[in-house]
C-alpha cells in the first residue's frame, strides 16, 4: 500500500494516507502494550498542564491520546477493553474525515464539482442497493436527526403559510405524529422538544393484543384513532413505523400502514435494523413493503462495521425549495462532505462485499435459531422462523400436568401474586443468563432486553454487532454450548428454591429473606438472640455474626458461591447463595449454616463475658492473696517481723511454710490453689475438659466429594452381597482388635494394617461403623499424653 501511495500525483494525498497508516499503527501497537501490562501507575504527565510554547511532535501527541483513551478505564476497573478492529475498510472511513478537511480548502468551483460528485454517487449507490427508486439522501450524525428534518419537511408541506407565520398556523389545526409503543424510548419526546410542539401532538399507538405479533402496531386501532383526531379538528401529519423494532426486531404491517397513510394524506417513515435485508437477493414481503414508504433511515455504520460514518435518510419529495427550508439539503458545499467517509468505504467494500456482510449476519441468526429449537426450557420470540435477523430467547420452565391442574385451581384467588412473583423470578434468572453468555462469549454480542409482554430476554442481533465484533459461526456454536451448560443450573436452582425456603423456615435461628431480584438459591440471615435493648449495638452484633458466617462458609470446599448480595438494593446482614446444581443437599446446607451461626454466636458471647470473668477473677485473687499474707503473719509471729531480731530468729529456727498461690482456670472461670502444682511439679486441672462435640448428622463422604453434595447414584447402587461382606469384615476386625493395656503398644506393622482396614471400611459403611473405632483412637491418644507427662 505504501508503494501505491508513492505513485499518487498529489503528494499531499499520499502524505495524508501515509500519516494515517502510521498513526493507526502506533495506536494499535500501544494498545497491545497496554494489554500486556498487569499494573499501570498514575503518571505525572496525565495531569493537565499549560500549553507548551515550543509545541510537540506527532509521536508525543499520539502517545497523549493513547493515555487518555485507556488510562482512566484501567484505573477504574481491572478489565481490559479492546478497541474495535476497524480493518482496512475502517481506515478508509477514517481517511474520509481527513480528506474532508483537506478538500474544504480547495477553490469554490472545484469544491462544488467534487462535493456534487461525491453526494450524487453515494445517493445513487444507496438507492440501488436498498431498492429505493428516485430517492434523495440526507446524511447526519445523529440517527434521530433525519426523522426530525422529515417532520419539518412535512410541516412545511401541509402548512403552506408556515414559512411566513410560523407556529401561529398550528393553532387552527394541531398536528399529530403517530409513533408505535414499541419504538425507541424517548423518541416522541425528543421530536416534540426539537420541533417546539407540545407533547399532546405525539400519539403512541398500542401494539396488537389479540392477533398477530405483540410487537406490531395495531392497524385497526390506529385507524380509529386517526378518525377521532380528524373529527376533533386535528391534522394527522406523520406515522413512524418499524422494520425491526428496537426490542424484538419485529416488522410492522407496512403495506396496510401505507394504504392508511394514503387515505389520510399522511407521511410514512420507516426505520429499523431489518431494512438492511433489502440488499439481499431474497427479502420478506413485510420488509419489501418499506421500499414504497416516503422515507427511511439507514444506519450503515453498525451494519457494515464502519466507524464514524453518518447515518442516511432516504426520502422522496418533488419540491427542492421545501427540502432546503427543512434542512434536508444545503447550499454550502462543505455540508455535502459528510458523505465522503461513506463514499470511500462503499467503494472499498463494493456491492458484493456489502451484500456478503449482511448475508453473513443473517446466516448467524438463522444458525442460532435452529440450535435453540432443539433446546429444552428455551422459548424463542421471532417474527419469521425461516429468516429472522433478530433472535430473542429466554429461559422458561413449563408447568407439568399436575402443576398446571393445581395452578389453575388456585388461579381465582392468587393469580396475580403468583404471576407477578413468578415473572419476577424468571426475569432475574434471564438477566443472569444474558450476562453470563455475554461474559463467556463476548464475540457473540448478545445483550439483555426488557420486553413488555415477554419480560427480560436475551437478544442476538448480528446486524448490529457481528461486523463490529467479527462474529463467526464458531462463536455461535460456542454460545450454544455455554447455553447448554447453564440450563441445568437454572432448572436445578429454580426447583430447589422452594425446598431451601422450607428448610430455612423450619430451622430455628435462621430467617428466610425473600428477594426475587437475586439470581440464586436464596437469601438467609442468622438471627442474633440478645436481650440488649440498644438497637445500634444489636445491629452491629448481627452484622458481625453474619459477616463471620459468610467468611466461614466461603472457607468450605464447596462449589457454591456465598456473598453479601448486590452492591445496591440488597438486604443488609444476609448471606446470598448463588446458583446450584441438582446434586445439592439442601438439608445439609441449611444445617451447616445454622450450626456455624450458633458456633459463632457462642464464641462471640464467650469473648464478651471473658473480660468480666477475668476482672472478677483478678479481684478475688487479690483478696485471697491479701488474706493469705495476713495468715502467714500470724503463723510467723510478731518477733519474726522485727528487722534484726527476725533475721536472727529465722537463722536459728527457720520457718517452714508451703507457698500458697492461686491459678485462674479460664475454662471453669474459678480460682484454684497452686499447692498441688508445687507438690507434683506439674500443673493439673481439676476437671477434664469436655470433648469437642461433633455433629451427629455429619454426612459421610467419599474421597474427593465436596460438601453439600449428595452421593451419586452409581456410588449408592452397590450390591447387597458386597455391602454385607464389608460389614462382616468390619465386625471381624473389631473382634480381633484387643483392648490396650496402659503400657502396651501395637507394633508398627499391625497398626498400619489396622489403619488400612479402617480406611477401607470407612469408605463403604455407615456412620455407626465409623464411630465404633472412635474409643480406640481416644484411648491411644490418652496414653500418649500420659507418657509425655
């Protein structure tokens, strides 16, 4: 490419293309370096400073741009964001902006000829490509600006004196603009604000509720609304229809809407992602009807993966003066240079390249739709199963026959609460599913969308994302594989939620928190029982216990995720449990949470009482030591207290007194004498501490089995003969093991064999057989401690 640039006649154009290539290469190289760095420190040069008097070279300026593009994002989050891979066609679009600045300095006549050629070529190519005959084009940066100019054109056309009298002519007949309720959010309000019209001039047309797609405009209802407006003295002005709604991607009945607009002399404007399929060889009849509309808006940048190219509004109108008044055309040649980036990109791609990109996106959606049909618990919402550019799907578990009967029997009393709570739960699960799929397969471009009837769904719109992200067939296959992995998790979690709630409500000390917006098994809180009347202190203690409980649960070797819940909107002092699998033992999980919470509460109370117990023990020790000193004085006599006489008396007749000290037993919380310690030369305890309690319901696990997991069916399906033989071996082993005498020890070989037999029996027998060996081990440990003493 550098060689071809050198052959150019104009050296300025060659230098411009060369500089663009060097700049893009430098930014891309810096992007790779940033991705390789794990940590990036805040640089002093990022702080804004005064403008340097001597200026900077291009390399320094581009380095500054690089820091501004990626520095703040890496400081705020740990994720690394990649730039769009613009490719050669993207370089052509970026080159168009540089050429526009260069062309604008040409002389006026040459500039007029060049801009007219660029504008006419681009308009002709787009009209032929999207089957829009005899159309004009308006190029704009904001995709809503084209519709805004069309509205002004229609106002100038329907109100002949609008140019002279302005808004005064709107008093006689108030204009009405009709927009589908499935249109983009805020579109009607934005039009009214820009046109200076009241919101009463905007009419939202509902979608079908009985027949047809629930995302299509209700034509019959629209007809009645227009008749009522005409009878009330209003002027129907314009209808905005969709060829691919922003949410579900459905197309309105454009043929019937066009007939209705002709009947009431209204303007029909169409927009939507499905307009891209007009460039294909086969086009559905519903989308093909868009070629007869009065205007349409095309967003080629997202369809073809072209950065910084304008959107295009194609329209048909015979009066150029009104188009000029509405702002659709301009007498300034510089305004026409907006089409230059698109003019360069279309020539680079060619007709076949444009069609191939749109066709590839349609094939991706069709591939995903075919795979979704074979998946259970996945419900799709597409307009045409044969060719649908947008695929919307959601996780939904149908009722069984028995559940349907019971659900219908209770519908008369609890229909609305069940539907609302059930839909809320499914919305939460589908929100989690969409986020997981987007994170696992970022090249797919799936996102989460909120629909009025279906609720939260996952949307795949390759026409808007595939060209930008470079989505391929293998990405769709990977997306389907990830979806297959997540469906069992969703079904298991949904089925075990009710069981978890019942177990928590039956367990004392635990409180079930209903949070329908949490995608997981549920939310539980350990209740702290205290007589403390101070609410702040009780709240702090509750937070402390539940925080420690969360820490203990995360330390367990399990596949579950425990957290404090969402950062915003979640309940305080709770433990949130994430998604689970079908082999989860809910009862063991709830029991472990309750037992761990009680242990933490007991330890917390012990620490609270420890200070008071130690303080009282010290006071009591001081009193007893003072009393012991007084008794010692009485035993020694008065003469021994005199300095000189006492020394002589002690030398002739030493006084034998046993030391009497005190030791504080933290376990018993009492003072004990140290006489026994001085006699035996070893400190002993008055009472043997109780053994560490073990849960009687502790589940026996196989080697490698994690907590909260039920045993697999294959491991439980042992034959009766093998089970009996293991039990017999265990009994024989216990009979052969003699009781150990206080000084007797087993040989190392016999001990090793016995331990091996115990390990084998432990993996195949129940808890009682395991506990039968416990006294033998306790006896051995006690003997070892005695020998050490």
